[in-house]
C-alpha cells in the first residue's frame, strides 16, 4: 500500500506540473519530466489500477491517466494481488485484472514471469492475454477450482481452464505457457465416445484447456499450450480465427486433442507445431473457409479429422506429419452431411499408418423398430476432394510414443492399412482425385487379406479391417482420378496394389507399382466400368496385371504402358468377360 501511495503521489505531481506548464507557457517537456522523481504509474504498475469510475449513475467523477490511451493499457496481474508462486490460487486476482481491462475498453493483461496457479478464467472482448516468456498459467490440481465456461452450452463446453463466449477481439499471445496440469486428472479412462463404447461411462469431469464459443476475431499467437486434462483448444462456432506459431504438447491424458474446430468459418492455422494424443486438428461440423499451412503434426490417432455437418472450401498445405499411428487424414461422412471442395497438397508423412481414409455411409446402424418408422434421412455427400503432391512412408503397425506414459493398444484393423475411399450401399463419392503421390508401404500383407470381403460400413477407418490392397482400396466412387502415382513396398505383400470395387468413370494415368510373383495380381477390378488406364508401369515381376471379377465390369481400356514384367495381362473371374476390356499395349 505504501508503494502504491508513493506512485499515486508521483502521479499527482505529474498532473500539477502539467498545470504549471500550461500557466507559464515556457516549461519544456524535458524540464517537466525532470521534476518527477519516479516514472509515471501507468508504465510501472498498469493503468488499470488508476482508472476508475464512480459507481453512482452519471457521476462526473473519473480519474484517467490518459484518455487517448484507452484500450492500450497494460494490467499486470501482480498489481491485482496475484502471487505467481505456483502454490497460491491466483484465479481471483487474474480474473480481476481481466475484468478491469474489459471495463476500461480493453488492453493487455500481462502475466509476468512466475507460475500462476488458476482454476477457471473467463476472457472478454478487447482483452489481450500476454504471457511473458517465463510466465506460466498452471492449472490447479483440484477439480473444485473449475467450472463450465460462462455462456458456453453444456454439450459443447464441459469444465474449462480458460474460456470466452460471444466475445470479440480476444487474443492470447506471448512466449509463455498455459499448462493444464492434466496428469493430475489421469484415471486411465477416456470419454468413451468411440465405436462400441458407452459414453455414459465416460470421464468428462476434467477441464479442457481453452474453449471459445461464438467469438469473432480470435487470435492465439506464439504461446505454448501443454498438458491439458482433456482437449487442448476447442473453437466452437467462431468467425475470423487466427492461430499462428502456437506450440502444443498434449500427451498426459486420454482424448488429448490439439485443435478442435467445430462449425467455424474463416479459420487460418499457420506455423504451428502440434504433438498430441488424440485428434491433432479436428474439423467437425460445418467448417467453411479454412486454411492450414506450414505446420507440423504428430499424434496417436488422427491429424485432420472431419465428421458431420457441411465442411467446404478448405485447403491444407505445406505440412509435415510424423509418428502418427492412427490415420493422418480421416473423413467420416454420414446422413445430412456434406464434404465438398477440400484440397490437401504438399504434405510429407513420415512413419505413419493410414494414411488416408474417406468414408461415406448414410445408413442407420440401429435397426430397432423405433427407427424403422422414421422418415429416411437425406444422404450424405462427399465430392470434389483433391490430394496433390504427397510423399509418405507407411508402417505396417503402430508404435508406442516414448512420451506417452501408458501403453498404447492397436486394433487388428489398424495394421497394414492403405488409402481407402469407401462408399457404402447406395452412397457414392464423387470426383476424388490423387495426383503426384509417392508412398512407400512396409508391406507384409497376406493372401488371406487380399481375398477378404470388406464389410459394408464406413465408420472409423479400422472398422473395415485390414484392406485387401496395399496401395489404394476404392469402393462406390464416381469420378476417381489417379495421376502420377507410385506405390512401393519394403517387403513382400500378397495383396494387389490397387483394388476398385464398383468404381465408375475413372482415369488411372502414370501409375507405377511393384508386383510380386506370389501375389494374385497387381490390380483387381470388381464390377467396375468406364476406366481408362494409361502409361502404367509394373516395376517388378508379377503373374497378372489386372484381374476382373463380376458381370458388371465394362468399358475398361488399357492404353500404353510397360507390362513387360507381367506374365499375363488379364484374368477374368466371376462372370467377367473379355468384352469388358480393350487392351492396347
């Protein structure tokens, strides 16, 4: 209090000197400053301490350091009583600094060097939370210090460490850290929302790190986000979102997502480094006008995961994906959903499983009598999806991340996976293209896997089991384009490189693949029609180039290419006939 009184005294000295300067007319600014024994208080402890309004309505009483500086002042959380010792709970003083900043038309709330233990904090409009390089907001280890975010719907929010709802011009910046202390909430149980799990048994009462709901002009820049007890950053129905230079390490608990974007628009993610346990960049719901570029990602599960809603006008480019043992790009579309005009380009995938899975299934899984009387739901739509310039090394099985403190479990369907484009029943994907793709697979597929029937479902990528191809498996696709594709294997694989099942209107140009003399064929078409194969190269000896099965095969043309290493170009089974193919080699 003595220190604050001294600074207040200095402030009034400054005001008195200004009055004298106006009266004399000849006192220079330098002489004025020389009369002040200490710096102005706004610079030393934050203008928010010295700016107040009388609580009475229409009161003329107001003290302001400089009205021209409104919205630019700095509010040091220590000046509001925050200790920063890593033990004392600093939620109340930090929230007071945020509230004061918002009342004074915005500014910057400064978290200086220190460890500031907190529970739930609420950011507000026009407030910048700045974390100094040695400043850390540390989540409390006690669940009672957290609550649901103010204004955030319960089904989206859950309890949270930092949130904002219906706010504008919210920013988190600086080289400091937001640490969720999430290992303290580890029980070995996740939210149980996966296939075959019962969500009523899930563990939800653990705080997310950040949640933003219906915010506009949201910026998160340069900060380090780590150790959330649940998802790291949830961005829900927001507009104009900029995530730049954010570093995430989130591997202390189950469901440790990185970015979780839901039904937002004009979202731009750039220069970020994300290592997490669950989805690294989930794009759920109706996201539109989204760009992701110049980032690195690693996770146990998926990097770019799409689910539900109407996702459109999205580009993902210039990213490196590494040590990802789920499925780097996973798109799951059901009834009443639409994925359209989405591109992936210039991607490096190193040491991954997957690597791409797109599924479309509008059918109901629950066939109970209560559902049979309902009106049919609108079919899902997946169209105009492009993959360009991808380089990948794909391992046969997942591995344990050394920084995950519990053993990882892998389902049988996660082994020896490949690119999967999968429509079910009457659902067809449209205009899916792959260009300039080079993938090296570990291989090891068996003859049994090559001949297995893929179940009629398109949920999680692992639910269909190990695919019957080592390169790409496509089912129910209209307008599939493969241009300048090279598939290689590191050890023998008895599966074909390419399997088309009920594919129509396809172009395969410049495909280079390895064969195996013990395998059945290099390619297999089941009831596929109107396909042009040109400039195909079989790089190693193989018994058969293309095996056709089914009476519906028709309009297939093989034009040019190098099949010199193949003993027999064509084999027909299951009602397929020579009339289905024109061979011009």
